[in-house]
């Protein structure tokens, strides 16, 4: 734990490493009371370093050093300095072999960084800086070495021993122990190292690559999960094929392995040839996983697989470049998901996350550029900005270059930088070189934080038939950055005639074939575009497909929004018009009486959606979802959460009351006809059906209640079961709620992934998740403070989704969260720092709330021995 004030690390201080590591030879002796790690490194001075006489400095964390030897000669204490977080050897030759033996205690590792135990198995997590918790090593991604790993353990307890690459040797040892040796032919940074040892079952499959190579695909899971692997395995094969077809990327090793572990700080990890997953992000069966989980698993399996090229073969020079691999890989997995399902729906989901959570981050105290210039703790920078905004930045390059040039650019990038550790700038340069486009101004997307605001105004000159559109951009100040330069923004646009038909976009150029959609390129603070040859004032369809991660301000009338909702040929903008209309209606009701009238045109628009069976049902299912409380808060200033919550409920209940019969018909129309399948059509049916159910229960409709009860009992899949449970939990039928929860728990108590869903459906509900209920959940036998998923499903769901309960004006929600953060800070600082997030936004809220949120942050700040992770978040929030 921290002893002095954490230091800030700056990108501008980057220096090439003074020493390079060519090979790493590891031997792990795994025991119940600890593990001994023998590490032999072949090192040499880096010819590119100007620090000719630099001492050798190796990183370490929580290690007990047993011995050090240089070229086979044991060093004595005066030859080196063990500073705890660094092992320093003053004088070393130009080229040498270093052998270090350390002792570690995986069984006591609650931080889940480095080597630790999860339900009896050993596993590792090394990104970003976990390898230093295993042995002393220059723990930075621009050191790429070839690894050979020998694992020794009890054969009965740990029959499966895995590491990166190919297994080259195995055998028996004394005392019932055995060993396996793995060799990874590809040089890699140590953050991609992985080891797993456990009593696991193996599921096998295979894949033949485009060049005819045979790849062994293996999944390793605990025996009770043996039947939950098919979906991930199928997703893996689809990902492998897709990456060949769309990016020309072939898999490179002979084996690809996936392991599921229950205790994991994040979703999954792309270790070379040995991806390790949080169980909740990989295991699925019809009975235990919802449609959402199925889709998430497919996306995450793809994401980790795609990292093999975008991340592993070409990696990051330093952690400031994190978005190089994450932004690009998220972009790749979103393209993949779009191709596997409905592109419009996928875009809606991505934009919803971006606008709700990334925009909030970008407008808060932790705002940072896609390529940050400084950090204290890198674990805090696995953010929505690095991942989602980073993906949007790559998407904009794709939009500006077009798919063919983009592919040429990515080919050049992979070819030019294969085996290297590079920067986001190298990525952009490859795109420029392949396409001939100048992306100098575009690079500001990597350097400037904050969400650009586009203020759009228009006028129609009836005499000349000219429609004039003026777009002004401004980028708000963010911590450490004011006075920003205009950015290069692709702005996709269409115009609709009064009859709802798309109009040709005739700019000054008077092109003979005017297109119905254009991507305007904004580069100045203000641009005016003139569209010629129009008979009447058009309705603009702005920022189609969400072509840039920006906020658009335009004085839409409700008529225009209703018009776009039913006429815009861009499905995304149809949905967006509906959202804007609903936001407008809800906002106008904030603070109004509970029986205030809800805009009748909104009700009619929703009636049309619920009854129209001709429209794309996947899109309808999305359009029926009202904007979330979190999004409404993000849009508000001085947010009063309970008031927003009530206004939203008023709208939802009045929609439900007005459309009761239509909702019942919609429910019946979408009843399951065939066997359970995960396709866009069947997902849409289930979503529509469960939305109808949820709304009926919002108004405590007795028929809805009966439908929910029978659906809960009869469902053959978790989507419907969970839909019914959630509807009941959020109703006022208290008796039914209790009974449904008990019955559900009784049926699934042995399945941790389902129990997590059971926790979060309660913790996220304003009916079942008041603070007293949350405290009870923490006492529940299935709750476990060592398991991040359980913490997220109770504490995270409460503070992140049950917003009216969390923002109780008495401040109890904030105090509660502060207590949990302090408690976790000692055991798992990464998770503790993430849990703080809802409090960091304190300045957004009305004074009753913000003052108490600030005090809660101060209380955390004053805790003794605060971790670097939480220190950074709390201090930046209070600054
Ligand atoms: N690199 C992982 C991913 O995005 C995320 C991760 C980061 C996992 C740090 C563990 C620790 O795919
Ligand atoms: Zn990733």
C-alpha cells in the first residue's frame, strides 16, 4: 500500500528503455501456501538508448525476493538494492543473464492483479502492471520478449496447467506433482503473459484458417460449467472467419485457448493464445443467460480475439497509447456485431452508452483525451473515453476515408508495425499514407478532451430556393485544457421534403447527380452550407448514424421530431428523433404535478409503434425504450434526481395506461412460436413482449400480473424469466415480488451468474432496492466481498442504476457508497476506484445533493493509507 503521495506520470517523460529483454524463462512452483517463481532473463543494453550507464531497474510489487544471480553468479546484498517497488542493480555488463527468484502468495491476493486464486484455481491478470506482482521485471509494454514457461503443481489438484503458446514438454515429478512447459514463439510485452492451473474440463473444437492451417480451439471451465461453452465457441469461430474476411487477419498460433474464472476485475483479457474471461462474459446457456448476455459474450469473445492483431502483434509503446489497441478493437468488435445482427440496433446501443456514460465522463473531473498526457494509476484509465470514444475516433477515420481506403490503411498499419510497440500517431500515419488524406487536424481528437458541441441553425430563402445550414462548433474546457482548437468533424446529413421524401443535396458545386446523403467535413469554428434547388423548407436529418461523438443543438419542434420519427430513412435518426421527443416531454414534466398531462402526440406516436407489425421490430423494440434516468441526468443541469425519476415514471405510466390494450395485443402477437433462438428477430420479439409486460406492471395491471406469473413459471429461457421477474419486482405487488424472488433464487442458487442477475435486478429497482434492502443483500449468504461481480451486482447496481434511491436527499446513499469504497480500498483498490464514479459527478447535481456527495468524497479522501487508485479519482474529483 501507498506510503507517500502518488506521483503523476507524464507522456512527455517517455524514454526508450535502457535495457531490452530478449527471452524470459519462467519456472513456477505452485503450492497451497504460496508460489516460487524462478525467472531467467536474457538482457542487453538498448542501442537506441542514450543512457549509456543507466542502472538496471526492475519493477516489483508485493514480492519477497529470495535470490538474484548475474550470469550464474549469486549477487550479495551490496550488489543490488531492493526498494520494494524496484530492484536496482547499479553495474551490469552490456549483455547478461539475470536470474531472480521470488516468493509470492496467490492465495492471499485479493487485488486480483498478478497471480491469484479463484475458486481453487490459479490464474493471472497482468495488464496493465500485474506482471511486477509475479517477479521483478521491466514492466512496460515496449519491452517485447519471447517467453518460455514451466509450471509445476500437484497433479491431483491441478491437472490442467496452461500458459501462452504451444505446450512443448510435460512430465511427472516427485510427490504427486507434474509439470508442463509452454513456449510462445511471438515476442510479447509481459502484460500479455498468462498462466492457469486448475481442475478444469476441456471443450475442444477446431478452425481451419484461410490458408488452410488447422487451429485447435480449447475452452477450459469448471466441471459444473461444461454445458455453457457452446455459444462462446461458436462466437470464436465466427470472429476468426470475420477477421480474415474483413481485415485479412489470420490467426498465428496452433492453439487458441479460453478460460473462464469467477473472480475477475474486468470483462476479459486478451493474453496471447490464452484469453482469460470473467465467467459472466463467456458462459451461457438458454436457461441461464439473457439475450443481452448472449450478445455481450459474442462481442467480448470477438473483442479479445481481435486483439490478437490489434494489441498483441502490434502493441502499445506505453500506456498513454492504450486507445491504440482498445479504441481500434472496440471499433472492430462493433463492426463485427453489426454484421452478425442488426447494424442499426447495434449503433443505437453503442451511442446510448456513449451519450449516457462517456459524455458524462468527458464533462466531469476525470475527463481526459483519448490519448491522455498524464496519469497517476493506469488502471483508472480503462475508461469509456479510451474504449468508446476511442472507437468513435477510428469510426470517423473510416467515414472520412471510406471502407476501401480504411482497409488499405489497416493493412499498412499491420504490415508496417508487426512485432512493434507503437503509438496512436503511428496508426493515424498509416491511415494517411495509405489514403493520401491529411489527418493533421483530425489528430486533435486524440489530444483534446471534452465533447464538442455543434450548434446548428438554418434558414430557407424561398425566393432563391436555397436552404442555408450553419454549424458552429465549440469544445468545452476540461481539467487542464481550455481554449481548444476546432476539430475535424465528419457530419452526415440528409434533408427531407414536406412529403417525407429524401431530397437531393445540391451544394454550390451543382453536381449532376446530387446525393440524398452527404458527409460534410467541419474544420472551422463556423461553417455555412447552402443547398440549392429546393421548393420548400426541408426538415434536416442531422448527424446521421451519429457520424461523430458530439452533442447537436438545434431547435427542433415537436412536429419535426414526430415527422423524423416516422419518415427518416436513417433508422438511427428515427430512433434519435423519438428519444429527443421523449426527452423533451419528460423534461417539461420535471417538477410538475404527478397528474400533469403528457403530450398526446407522444402517446399517439407510441401507439403507432406498439401496433405496427410491419416496421422493423428490432428498431421498434429500441424505440419503445424511454431515455434512461442516467441519460436525463446527463442532459440536466443541477439535476434533481427524484424529480427526474418521477417525471419519467409519469410519462411511462401514462403511456401504459393509454396503451394498455395495445400492449396486451403486442404481448400476445410476440409470443414465442418456435424453439429458443438468438437472432435479431427473436430477440426483438422477446424484447417487445417484455417491454409490454414491464409497462403493464408499472400500472399494476392485474392481467399483466397474471401474464408475468405464468411467464416466470413457464419460460424456457432466461430472457423471459428475467423479464417477468423484473416486471414483478418493479410493480407494487409486494407479495408477488417477494415470492417471485424467493422462487427464482431457489431455482438458481447454485449458479453464480444467475445469482448475480438476481442481486442486480433488486439492487437496481426503486421498489426492491432501498438502502435497507441493499444492506440485507450484503448479508446474503451468496454475497462475497472478494468477488467483483457480486460487488458490482449489488453496490454498483444500486449506485449506478437505482438512481432515485442512491440520491436520497438525506444523503444515506452517498454515505453508504463511501463506506463500501473505504472497505474495498484495502482489498481491491481497482474495484474501489471504479465504485467511486457516481460520486465524482457531484457538481452536476442540485445543491442538496452535491454538498453531501462532496462530503462523502472527503470522507473517502481522509481514509488512512488510501490506495493510489482511489486517491487519484477522489483528489481529481474534489480539485
Ligand atoms: N485489455 C482488456 C480488454 O479490453 C481489458 C482489461 C484491462 C482486462 C485490464 C484486465 C485488466 O480486452
Ligand atoms: Zn480490449
